C-alpha cells in the first residue's frame, strides 16, 4: 500500500493563484522529504529537499520565493506555488524515505500532482 | 556531477523478455534503483540492489549490476501489456540518508500484444 500520500492529485486554476500541494508520510516519520518536478516525457528534476523544522534546501535555478516549502511536522511537507503562471504547469512529485539503516531504505513517492495554470 | 543514462524507448512483443539498460558515472554509488511510472501516476519502486551484489531476482524481475562498467540492467521476463510504462533507473550515494536520488531520463517500454 501507499506509504506517501500526495494531495491534490490534479489542480486547474487561473494565472496568479497560489496553489498548495501536500505530501504526507503514512505510518512513519520523515525528517526529510524531496520535491521533484517532471515535464512531459522528461525525467524528474529535484527542486528542493524539505527538512523538518528548518529551511528547505533548494537546487540551483529553483526560485525560493516562487516555490515555498514548509515542513512543519514529521509527517507533512507542503509545497506552495505562489502566483502561479502557465509556465509553472507541470507534474509535481514528492518522496520520502522510511527511516531505517542509513541508505538501506529506498525513497517512496507520492502519486504526484498535476498542476495546470490557465 | 553524477549522471545516469538510459535509452529512451524499447518495444517488445507480449511474452518476450525486456531488457532495459542503464549506465551511471558516480563510482561511489552504493544503491541503485528501478522505478516504474505509469501514465499520470507517481513512481513505483520495483526493486533495488546494493553495489556489493551482482544480481538480484524478484519474480519476473532480474537486476544485473556490473560495477566495473557502471552498468545496470533490468530484465522483465514474460513481458505483459501491463508492463507498458516508463522505467527509471536511479542511484544514490551512501553518505547520508538524506541524499536525493539521481534519475535517468527514463525508458518508455511499449509492449505489443
């Protein structure tokens, strides 16, 4: 069964709207979660590493003020796309690793959120 | 930086075996993964292998690792139409449990009935 839940699965909204995407770890605590972006027919691009209780670590080229990440609890990380524009339309996926032996646990992914900005 | 390469497309007939190949550059890679992505869905972990292993088999899936050549392959036996999807190879280094994965571009597997 799913170990990472992502919500919503699909969002359509007008340009200028801010959109919040939630990523929850089910039945385990995730001190670290990852946010990826995927363009059509392309691979996953890491956007940022979300750290519980501290600031997210953003990859080069990702606008911190555009993509706000909050990891306020050990089971929830949120990604807010602020003032979204059509170029922000994409598939956003989060992942988390079940704690265990270091490196021994693979990342589990949410089902993704398809964001369409009109 | 690290790089993971995969061929983009593979087409096989139903019932045949599929072999998806992947090469990586990071010699410190310790864990290598295969994920499956169906249309409009997230990534599903299929299997993973530690770098001290040469082979891992799980039902219809066989993973082969050639660490010297930094080459990873995924063999799917008796390929079914439900196996049609994009398959991503990914690697991570062992230093921290917080290390993100480095993905290949994905191989689109089409199974012909």
